[in-house]
C-alpha cells in the first residue's frame, strides 16, 4: 500500500514494482497540500511509483513514495500510518525483499 508520493517514467532497463493505471492522476500544486480547480494535473497511467534495475556492477531500487516504508503513530489520536496501517500488511515483506535483493541474498 502506498499513501502519497509521485510517479515517474522508467528507463528501458528498469523493472516496475508498482505501476499506475489510467485511474490515477498527479496534481502539481504551487503550495503544498493546496488543491484548486486550476491546479495542473495529468494522468499517470503506465507510470511507476517503484522500480528496480541493475546499474553498472550494482543494483538500484527507486520509489516515489516514502510513507509506505515508515511505521508511525500519527497525531494526537495516534492513528496507525505507514507500515502500521491495517491495509499495509505486505509492506514489511516488500521492504525486506528489496533489502535482500539489494544485498544479493535473492535475485
């Protein structure tokens, strides 16, 4: 599960992990978290929010979203967020798999 973030286009040699379909839109506000009718937006169908690839003799993983790899209790109500969120039950395993792919334990 992801929460916010951005999408990006992949280079040809990258493998997508998360791909948006045509239902998703990216907003480009001029002020953080302020959205108006005039806020520019565009469809992100086919773009990714996570990908991996080999680079030189190494490996790289890129995500356009950070909250999915956090684990916190947010605000005075201590709302579960990030990997603590009930719908993010597979995020722990995804992060562990990413780390082990990067360290070469899995291919």
